[in-house]
């Protein structure tokens, strides 16, 4: 359904920035669709691909959407044990570090550091 919404919004004219997939192309819609179709038990995959979506949103300057997506990632992160997911959280930390003057970015950055440090404790899991 998300993909159909994205395609339907592309009427071939008007302001390109108003399209729901703007600078991200259809990949954003594809990531949203994949997340909706993914089994709820597939947390590791959800963490990895939603982190990718958040990174793309951040790079496109859509901080609020990126922060919301990254917060959803951090909700699932404690339930997985994966080096790749750890890498995505490290990327989140390094990406948000330069923007910690923003309260949104600072809160997210601090939450990610706490989550990553907790995942390294022996009683995690």
C-alpha cells in the first residue's frame, strides 16, 4: 500500500519536493513497505533496514522523521544480538554527534550510546 501511495502521489507535475519520496526516490517507499510486510518476530532485520531508512532520511535533511525512525530502531535493538545491528547503532551515534546542539539529535544520540553500552554488558540478552 505504501508503494501505491508513493506512485499515486507522483502525478508527473508540481513541486518535486512535495512528493512523499522526494530526494530518496522509491527506496524510501520500498523500505516502508518491507517493514509493514515483515513478520513482527524479525527484529534483527527490522533494526538493520529501519536504521538504513533513518540514515537516508537524515541525509535528506528530514531530521524529525529520521529521529522517529531511529527511536523505533532503538525500541527493538535491546531484543537482538547482532554485530551488524551494533554497527548501525554506531553509525547512528557518529551521524548525530555533530548535531547534538539540537535537542532531538542530542536525546537520540544519548539514547543510542546508552543502548550500545548496555548491549555490551555480560548480562544482556
